[in-house]
C-alpha cells in the first residue's frame, strides 16, 4: 500500500460559466454529488445537459467521455434530449463531430436490489473499451424512487434500507475512484415536520431550513443517505410576485418563477447560491 | 533504550541480541551469573556488560527517581514527557482552549458530527497544522490522512495551506523580529507533499491499512498525526454480525492506541452520528455503538446551534466538559465571528 499522489481533481462543466463559478469549476470527478429538488425544478434538465457537456474535451471543461444514465422514472425524456443535443451540436460544431446522443447510454432500473444486481455489469461496461468515448459520468435519476416503495416506516425496515444505502454508495464510490468517474445522483424532497430553531440534531449543511415552493422540505431518505454522498446541491423554485396591474376591479398579479441552486454541503465549496433559468437551449445561470 | 546503542563490541552486542536481550529493561534485573550462562561468556565479561548497561541506563535518567518496576515509568516521568510535547492547534482559539491547547499526542481523539458540519475541514486543518515549524511553536511533523469516503479535496487543502503559510510567516515575523534566518520559507505545495494520503474503499482495506500503518510509520518517523475520515463508513454496511464487527473495531482501536503511544503521535478519528431508537423515540448519537465509545481517549461532538457550529467535549479523562463555537472560512477553521459568549462550561 502506498500513499496516493495528491492530484487536482477534474471538474465537469455544467455548461454555463455562472453555474461553474458557483460550483468551483463544475461537478468534481471521483466523488458522489447529489442533486436534491422537488419535482419539476429542473433536475433532469441539469443531468441531460451534463451528459452532453461531458463529451467536450477537457480544454473546454468536459471529460471527452460518454455517460451512463440510469433512470427509474419512466419514460426517459428522449425528446428533450434530442432538442438539447441539436442546440448543443450547433453551438459546438467544431468540437462535436458525431451525433451527441450516441454517447449517452440509457438503462432502466426498477428498484434498489435491481441496481445492486446490475452493478457488476455496470463495472464491466465502464471498464471495457467498447464505447467510442470512455464512460466518465454516471447519472442516477432518481435514487429516492428506488427506495420508496418496498420499505415501511418501522425500525427493522429502516435498518435494512440503511444497509442498502451504504452498500450502493460504497460501490458507486469504488467505481468513481477506480475509473475516475463523476457520479451524479438525484434525490427528491419530503415535507419537514419538526423544530429547526435552537440546538437541533437534524440540521445538515449550510442552510438551516430548505424551502421550496413555499413549504419547508428536507431531502428524502434521511440522515443515513446524507452521509453517503460527498456533496449536496439543492434546487428550488419559488413563485414571486413581480408586478401588479390594476385592471378595473381586480389586481392582476404577475408571477414569475425564480429558480435557485444552493450548495448545502461540499468539502471544497463555500456556501454559495446561484439563480438559474431553463430555456430551450438548456439550463443557464443568471448573474444577479 | 536499545541494546544496540550501548558501547559494547559488536560480538557482545550480537550475543545479547541473539539471546533475546534487546532492551535495557530486560538487562536491568538480571544477575551476572545468569547472563553469563545465557550468553556462554565468562562471568567477568557479563559483569562488565551489565555495568555498561547500567551506565547507559543512568545517562537516560538525569533525575534521581528511578523506576521501581523495571520497564515501567513513574508518573512523574510521564508528566515531564507530556509537558514537553506541544499540542497540535486547531487554528481556532476557543476550540484550542477547551481542548487544553489542542490535540494531544499519544491520545486517540474521536470527533463526531452530522454531515456538513466541518469534520473534513477540521481534519485538513489538523493535517496542515501538524506541519507548523518548530520555530513557530509547532511539531514540524508530517500527517497520514486516511480517507474512506472520498471527501478529501486537494484544491481545498491547497487553499488552507496557502492561508496557513501566510499566518505562519506573519507569526514568525512577530516572534523573531530581528533574525531573518527564521523566516518561514515553506511553499503551499510543500505542505501537500507532507501529507500521506490513503484512499480506502472497503472495510478489508481499512483493516489491512491499519495493520500496515505500524510498518509505514516506522519507516517515516516524522509522522505526528494519523487522521481517519471516517472510521464508520465501511463498517456500517458489510456486517450483519455485530459481534464480529465489534471485535474488529476493538482490534483496530487497540492498534491505533498502541501506534499513538509507540511513535508518540496523535490519532484523530472522525465518526458519524446516527439515530438511535430508544423507547420509541429517535435520538441522535455517535455511530458504531456503545462498545466503540470506550475505545477512544477523548470525544468531541460537533453540532449546530442555530447558525453556529459548536464543539462539545463529551468525554475526556483530563478536560472538563465545555463547548465552544467555531467557524469554517476560506482559510480553514477559525474563531466564530459571533458576539455571544463563546465558551460555555457545562
């Protein structure tokens, strides 16, 4: 056994310089990053964008790599991927010569045990050189859906569930270490009932409370899963009233959806936050 | 002291060692005739050898107190030794105060907390602070960092190292205003080179590495701190059989304690919190169970108090229970910026 050399970690760009600045360069390789959000906040958009930008060469922030997308929620958004890949290809015409969608590999996963079963297959796939570009990004969408159906709320089931968390994240981290992959895992939120003020054992990370769409939430899967990931990013949306128009008897309120990305915890990032928008071309950060 | 260092002839040394007398302690209570019989030398020669051994022993202990039981140390000797060892600072004055000056060598300190509270940051800060040059009041040693979770980031370490070098330079300038020879000439990349980083991915690797550490540290004698971040990760999954897990953990803890005592280094172990189900309610406690909690010398728990990070001395044979707040900045661990009374004694 020898001590390993301390080499700088490679980062995978998010595709937008504002978001990259917030994340210290992008999603780091060799570690497990979690994206927590309630539904329709833009998690899938982020991940689809990552799979495309991974194909760029390292000089442009990518990894020259193909990606493996494991999805649990059907159907896989093929149409959106097609739109994104068209605009991606046109904006990076000189760097991407073939169809970008050919370097995104998609596999369906039904539940946690199925994921454990296909781990050896995933390792073979990553290790083999059969893909045009080596696989350097694995996306799991979403990890919460794998666990929500078969485990009840009693201590025995929760313990069994925790064992699976550690096993799955252990294997993912082993793969990440061995093949220098970036692993992105998506998680859902649940409503949070409990005290936040004062000395609280339940607070994890920089934000004392996570709020989305006006309600207080916390990431699904609990404290045990929080330990399994290296970094956690929180996406949320809020409706804001940006203008009023007095139209006769009633006031028309103009509402706008504001979306933000927050760093909940990461070993290499200060607590930072960034606003973003989702357009036809993809996800872009906004400097405000 | 080793027999090999005594001023005896090489053949005499060889005879002593092959007969099994490797330390002075083994020679101190034997009579010349027994030694002569064991080594097959004339008794006068054995007598001479013992005289040299006693002289060597005598030079080691300038004060008049000699050990009554050979091979043991008196508490007075131990106290003197402890006073000579500087402690490893955490760069936060309040935290150092409740720790009695910093992390102590020869002790196993366990630090636990929820994810995101700053355990890895504290670990990186300690790995950098152990390298504080002796001129600035530090240990000038190297660090072994064992990473089980993959949370060690080189960029962050470089950031902390750069901030530390600036601190040390300004400190040494304050201390030695006239003499230019004590200027700190360390580069941040030198600091990175003195951290031996091991990444382990399974529980078997963890056990194997701890077994190997003895050999590694005997080859790299200037390692002064071993940081394990965190000890729980792999032991929370693979083991269905808790008895086996406890045995393995106990063995590991014993090895780490012996390592600390033998090579005079500090061992810092990071632990996670978990929810314990007691009588239907869920409480937070440190992971790995009650039997593990006996294995460490000191125990520090990190927790959130509103928006502040706090540290609490949970168990220690010599420190009183107190809590202090600290913050994590871009330069590492520092004092908390809040105006409240920082140190609370329980």
